[in-house]
């Protein structure tokens, strides 16, 4: 491991680093891929801070040994590719750079969200997002789509990050507002778009009533979460339960079970791996809430780390042994680069140091089966050919949780047919079975919709149709069946010269 800047990594993200190291280790030990060549990597962390981002960029552009801008008389990194996290400004292709996306495309996920809402008839929703450009783009994209498919929302709330002590009060006030809106509304389905911090906020939300005197009664709800959100926890949340996500449905980047990866992770140890892994000491201290004796500079209140702590004993929000979908994407990304580089080396007979630009030609057409048997390839836009899994989150009283795959969004199927769901596998919140989330029930035959003043279009009153007319509103399938039933009944009764006294059932029909 080669690391730059101060050592600090979120515990849940540490698995991403291990996935990269594991893939490179496998490739370097495989004589069938890049024989006589060794891959390595550097990690430049932005720390979610602009100053650190600029510093990392300068380090990236400088020589290996020292940070000297514009100084080229030293050894430079022999760079094959740049791997980065999700970044809105990097999502568009440009003539200067070529990007390859190792997660399924967002439009497929957006279509899946709409399909999922319509499948369960959740047409009255709440929307929670982060307060950033990517979330704003999500809202601007989805609102017209929701409206077109007759899905409306009771509220949209943005979650801001808390970067300092002064921001704690603002976050508390925002949390109180969101809690009251979520628990006090007649909406039971909530779409959440965000990232890891969103889960930290969500887990904190369940403790709002114990912090403030709030009378709003908690209720059963279902969260529909996007694939960017991972189950994670900050240091002060390690002992918190995960009850608030019980029954949630989440879009997820597909993963695979890799036994060798579990073994690789289990061997990570700060005593034996410290030289190769510059992150492990800090990760170990943060994950197990302890400190190594050689790093103690004053009185400490934490336990002393022994280095023999068991990674498998950590709660899943802190660290997972099995490879997650995001780590699996990193793993496949490393292999895609290695396979393309291998082809380049084979066809150009070792002249690759002069022809790195040709790597894109081979990367665009790369296709291989990874160690899990999954086929990896890219489409014409450089996006991996893959769909999304639909995951049901099940939380247990001992703070553990279980992910159950209950469906998928198929990238090969037509957009309106891509979603498949197995209802029988879903575990809902304890307070209900399958939830209902509509503003107003569909009107009966013989009644028409009248939108309530100041309310969204899906909130309406049902008023009787005028004499001599029939409702033309689009209803559910059962309404159509009822209309056909009454039509047949009317024709039969007319043939028997029998009239209904009630105008609700006597419908004048023009043919």
C-alpha cells in the first residue's frame, strides 16, 4: 500500500481499499495476466476538504519523492489509470479524458425507482436528498417523471452535512423538522437519494424523540434508497441499533461472494501488516475504539489495542467481511484495466511504455469472466453492462442486519419491463404488512375527481357525476371490471324493462 497525506479513512470505506489491494495481489500472482509485470497503486484522499483536494492533486502531478510543482527532473509515477469515487463533475464524457463507469447507469436506477413505486401503488411519497449538486440534479430529473406517471410528493427535504460544531445545532433543527414531517404525514413511502452520510443522518433520526420533547408518534414506514447509500455509522453510533431501516428497499450495485477475499481480510493485522498497509493502524483504532500503546502521548480513556481483535466481531455498519457491491465494482475495475493492459502488451510486443494512449482502445472492447463467473464488459459509453439488485434490509435487536435480494432491475429488458420483484421474500416493518402510500383512494364508478385546492394532483375529492354522464377518469383495473359489470347489468335490465331507482347504478351510456 502506498498512501499519501495524513492517514484517515472511514471504517466502512476501508473495505474499498482492501478490495483494490486484493485484486492487485491476485493479478500479480496470476501468471496468465501480465507476466513479468507488477501492478501497484497510490491513494490520494480528498478528506472531503477543498484544501486537501488541491494538495492531493499537486502530489498527483509531482514527482514520487517530493511535492515540487512543475519539477520534472525526478522519478514520476508510471500511471495506467485514475480510479475515483462518484463525482458529479466527472460524469460527462469529454474529448480530453475518457472515463469508464463500473456501476450501472443512473437512468436505469431512476426508471427502477418509478417502476418500484408503481408496482406497489405508492403514488404519495416523501423525498429526502443531500444538499449538493448531484442531489439537486436527481430532483430536477425525477419530478417531471413522477408527475408524468401520476406520482406526487408531500415534501422534499435536503440534508446538509455537519462539518463543524456550529453545524450541530442546525442539523438538530433540521432533524426535528424532518422527523415531524416523516412521522406526521399520511405518506408511508419515502425515496432517499444520497451517500454514506445520509445513512448516518437516518440512523440519528430515530433518536430525535429522546433528544427533544416531540409528541409526534412514530409509525411504520418504508424507505426506498438509492444504490449510492451504504449502511455505515459514525464513531458515536457504533452502539446504536439499526431498527429504522428495517423493511427498507434499496437499489444495490450487484456483488458476489468471494471466499478468497474473506480469507484475505481475515489476515489483515496491524502487527504483521503495518509496513505494507499504511491505513491499518488508524482503521484498527477507530474500528475497535482502542489505541496502540506506542501511539499514546498522554492519558487516554480508550482500551489498549492488542492487534488480536477479531474483525468478524465488528458490527456491519462499522465493517463487513463479505465484499459489498461498491467494493466489487472496484475489484472489477482493477481487473478490467489489467486485462486491457495485458492485451495491449500482447499485441504491441512490450512497447507499451510509449503507447499508453492506446490502452483505451483495448479497454473499450475488453470482455472477461471474473473469478466469481460474472462477465465484465462496457457499452459504447464506457459504462459497465450490468443492472441493479433490489435489496430488502432486515434489522435485528442485536444491532446486526441482513440483506435479502428480493428483485432486480434488468439492463437488458425494455425499460417498462426491467423490474422483477418477489413479494414473498420481503420483510416489512413490524407495524404493517405491505404498506399503503396514496393520498386519496381511487374514485368509485359514477364519481369524478376534484383536486383539493392547494394540494398536489393526486389529492382530490370524489364528487358524483352530473346527470346523464359517466366518469372518464382513469382508475384501477378493478374499476374497469366494475364498469363492465354494470354495463352488462344495465343491458340485461333494460331487456327485462327493469329500471334501477338509484342514479348511482343507472348510467346513460353512449355507444
